[in-house]
C-alpha cells in the first residue's frame, strides 16, 4: 500500500461563526455558533487521506496537555500513524469564520519543537511538508531520498520570505489565490523552476493548474450548501494525492481533488473525514476539467 508522510501542524481550535468579519473598531458581536475541534492543516490532510484509504504517517508537535489529548483522540484512525514531537503546549487558535467563507485565525499557542532526527523516508511514496519550522529540515532530506515533495503554501503572495524554501523544493505545489496579484505568473514561475504540477485554488471559482503540458482549468464541484470552508484546501490536496497514487491522469486526479474539497465544505469537521473514493469519484463525474 502507498504511504504518505505528512509533516506539520495539528491543533485544537475554537471556531466562532459570524455573519461577517468584524471591522477594526471596538464593538460587541453576537456569534451565530461556536465549537471547539481539531485544527491544523496537516491534521486535515491526514484525516482526509486516511478516509480515502491511504496510509499516513503524521509527524506533528503536541503537548501532554488537555488539548494534546483531544488532538490525539481526534486523530485516532487505523490508517494514521501519529508521531508526536513533544512540546510544552499544544498549538491552539481562535478562528473567526464569516458566512462568505473568509476567516481570521488568532494564534493562542504556537509550539516550537526542538529539532529532532530527520525521519526515514523508506517506504514513503509522497512527502507532504507543510509550513512549519520543523518541516524545513525534511525538504532537502526528502528530495535526497528521491521522494516527491508536495507543499501547500496557502495564501502565499509570492514575496513573503517564510514560504520561499517550500515553493523552491516542491515537486507539486498548492497555493490559494487569496493574496496573489498574478496567479498565472506565479504558477508559471513554479513550473519553470522544476515543479511538476502547480495548482492555484480559488474557492467557488475552482482552480487553475499548470504542468509541462500546459494549463488546466478545474471547476469547483457544486454542493447544495456550503457549511464551513475550514480545511477545504487540505481536502483538495488529499484528493489530488489519492488520485495520483491511484495512477489517474492528471485531469482525473484534479477532478477528484475538486470533489474532495467540495465534500469538505459540507461539514463542520476538519477536511473531509467521511469521504470515500467512491463518493468523491461520483461527484468528480460532474467536474469538467479541461486543458486550455
């Protein structure tokens, strides 16, 4: 069975639903709902990959605190091998979630684990190295081991320093359109540097991808109701990995990615933990991916 190594954040979050994000002024607001739950981009990818039948090693940082115990319980899955680096406090956020899908994340705790031994890449088919300092030593190590590196750089604007090493190392790159002035130039630059596939997601507007054979348009998969966009990008990437590992053509893998991301927005859970290959492929049949 294929195995994916995912390295990066897992957290315990408080999510607060508002009609709109607040303006920067003193005011009183009333939440339409709130709940606590699993967070972290790497946790979302791991849960969705496991749901799609992929074995995952999730390497993250967790404390021996209450929140760490809640994260461990939420990640308990027969296909997830959890490797936790010890830290004093587990990562925590407060996420303000607006009805239009926009979000503000307030970090309450940001763990900084001591540098640990670089894990073995034996038997690893894909290394997903998410934005975190403890992912940096793995970028060169994975490439040296001949393991494809997949990086999700979220709302990178192409200028900020923190994601630059991840963008440079990625064999497959995922970025959001949120902060990009020119997504085509960004994707073209990534492929020119040696990236095999670069994808820019844009919410309900779908995604744009580029590989050596040219541009690919990926429509968003329609859903009856968007409940929560939290973790949709993580689910998209997990669906894409699943499709690639199953040997699908890139267009079909991108259709599966779109469908998996769509399932994520229909639930308040992180990612798409109840997705199956059959359920996403049924949705993917309605996604008319095309080369431009």
